[in-house]
């Protein structure tokens, strides 16, 4: 880079361009939300038929395009800010060298050389004429030594200072050139296909772009206050509030996974971040799955002609050893990601509220982690947090005719909203722990709850902080634990150093094998706010099994009279019927969520 270019460079122009890209990304996000949560929701709620279905499909593609524009604009904005920062550092060094040269009676020339005046050393009467020197950047120890020697023997005392200024100018020019060389290919790479189809390859490229920009922008990003390491939700919230809108947007663009997993941040921010991660991860998994060779024929005729008539082929065995487990893992994770997307696509159906993805990691904690809310919990009057039990995982989160655990959260929202007219309700399906994969031996052990309980504790505290930061008050909050999930809830209630009643008003234990507590009073919110329900099959198998295995302290479980809670009536015929539509079981849970305690039917 030459002297004239760096002298004339205006970082503010690139920062302004970054602001424009960020504004464009914000407009794309707003348009996407309008398409998803108003236009599509209206069609789903009011129209039927082939034309409506075709329109929804086209609108989903438009939404995907807008989402991609939002993500790419965020990356470009951060890249421009990073480039402007690097160039500004180089320019400040150049300007400081020029200013110091002028103060030292030297003149900086148009090519970056430095002219110095005539002068003489102390004790020498004769003046030595002035001259001009050109600096060099990044000298070696040998060249530095030679330079010092030249300065010491030069008869003009201004020579050494001028050479120092010239070297500083050369260093600044080299730094500016390095920044230009670093960012030019990064910025050129931020291009998209000139079509209207956002493919899996496009999303994978976006993720690659994000990684490249993040690495290149490290010097700039290091100037932004770092997210607190192992911070409490309060610390996380204070950190986020202390950032400028520009800094928030840049961190969201280059670290969506970290932002989306941080308790205490606003739910709409976490949702935005996690949707980026979902789109990119889903695309990467799809491409990887498609690249796996087709499964060979498994059985072939026995070449010996004996028994058995068919044997497993060596080609299939090799394929299974190399690809079998990975293919199954990819298919399972994609099944869960498809279920999450399907939940997004159901918004508005029968009035169903907007979805907020508050946590997502397809590989985290063993079976993947998903936290998905119906309705914004930060703005709600009533929040219900549902914690599923054994066998829960990302692969099965949407299983069943009623959409599995995600569907249970939706039905709780619908029933609770019906009981709380004029008020806002949010229900959260919280799968942020490693649920047991078997009844025996895993679900008979307390370790899964001991690991998951503190995570739930932090989430609930974070939800409280986000609610209070939004409107100064927290929502009436109910935590529902099903089966082994109730054990997680029980451990959560006994975790941490703060009063649990600051964040939770009611606990509901459904089909519980025990909550690691001897009495409802141990849970810290008052026995009148600890609820339980069971069913006939569930009573014989799950609850008594938990009692026998000791998941309840001293063999006590929440439906026992001695536990001291309030036992609700249930019409569930099995361990999974507590969320059946129009059932007494779901009405009772919804009444607690809505704070309509007088409508709860007790045993």
C-alpha cells in the first residue's frame, strides 16, 4: 500500500457501509418474520386447498431467501467493520508518525519519505546539510544494528529522528497493505449464487464465510467486551446491555452458537441466533448424508451352496463399518431438525403462537439439545416449562401423531391460553439435558438428573432475568416434569444459592418416579404450589419403580400423601396420555400454568 492511499483512506466510509448492510439484514429479518408469523400464519388459519398449499410452499421459499439475506448481510457487515478497524489502526500509526515528524522539524513527502533540516551535533561548529530518508518496515536485528551505527556516525543530528519517522511510516504502510491483502479475498468470497434458490450448499458456504470472517476479524472482535466466562444470567444480561447495537450485531453474525446458548439474553436474540445455527447445521448434515454411498445389497446367495442359502455380503459389511453409524446419526439428527422446522411452519395453525428456538445443538449432551418456546417468554404473563423424561432426544422430539414433546408444549400453550383470556402465555419444551436412553439401568440412576438439574436452574434464572429486563416484572412460572424429567426438576429446585421462588411459582410432577426430595416443603416454593398426578399403569410401573430404585428420597414420590403436595386428578390411561387433547390431565396442568388454581380438580 502506498502513502497516498493510506493517507486518503476513510474508515468511516466502510463503517457506514457496514451499517447499511446491517440495516438491510434487519429489514430482511423483519420481512421474514412478517411472512412466517403473519402472512403464512393467516393462510394456515383461514385457507385450505391446493392453491393455499402451493402459496405456502412459495412463501416458505421466500422466507428462506430472506433468512439467507439476513445472515449474509450480517457477515458482510462484520467483515467491513473488521476491515475498517484494521485499516484505522494502520492509519492512526501513519498519522502519529507524520505528526511527530512535523513536531521534530521534519517534512513528510508525498511518497512517504522524510526530509530533515540542516544541523550539527553538539561541539561541532560546522552545519551539515539536510536530506531525505526512506524508511523500511520490520527490520531484522542485523539491519537495525547497522541502522543504529549509521545514525551514530551521521554528522546531522536530525538524520536519526527522520529515519525513525520514516520507518514508522513504512511500518504503517505495511500494516495497511497486510490488512488489505487479508480482507480483499474475504470480501470477494462473500457472494451468493445468482438465483432464487437457497440450497444446502449456500448455507454451508455461509457457515464457511462466517468462520473465515471470524478468524480475520479477531483484532476487531477483541475490542468488544468478551462474554463472561461461566457467567451468571445476571452477568450475561449486563454484558449484553453494555454492548452497542453494532457490537451485538457483529457478535451475533460470527458467534450465533455462543449467543444462542447464553442464559439471560433476550429470547428474540437467542431465537435469531439459534435459527442461524439450525439452518447451517441442517444443510451441512443433509450434504454429508447425501454424500454417503448407497447401501450395497446386504444378502447374496451362499457361494458354497450350503446352509444358509444367503449370507451377508462383504461389501455391505464394509459399508456398515464405515458409514452405518454415521448415517444413522445424521438421519436421526435431521429428523429432529425437520421437526423443529415443521413447528415453525405450524405457526398460526388453529391460532398457534410464534415459536422461539432458545437452545439448539444436535450433538450436545449426547442426544442433542433443544429448547423451544411457543410464545415469547420474556413478554408473557404466564410461562410453563415442560421437561420431558426417559428416551427424550432430538431424534424423537417430534415423534407421534401429535408432534411428540414439541406438540405437548403446543397443546399446553393452547389450553393455558384458553384459560387465561386477554393474557399472554408461553410454554417451553426444555430438553437441555442428557435424558436416559433406557429404563434399566439408566433411568434408575440419579446422575442424569444431577447433571441436568443445575442446567435447568440456570435456564430458569436466565428466563427470570430476561423477563425483568424486558418489562420490569417476571411471569408467573410453572415447571412441569414428566417421568424422569420430574427428577431433573426436583434436583433443579434444590440447586444453586438463590431462592427458587424468585423464578418459579409452581412445580407440577407428572408420572414421577421421585424428585430426590423427601417432602414438598424441600422444594422451596410452599407446599400449596407443588402438584402431582399419575395414572394406573404409570402408578404400577414408573412411580413404584422409582420408589424402589430410590429416585425419591427415602422412597417417597410426589403422589404420596406423605410428600405433602397437592395431588391432581388424571384420566391418563398410560404413561404418555397426560397431554391428550381435551383431557382432564392437560386441563389441570393448564389451570396451574394460568394461575387458575380454583379450576384444578384434586384427588
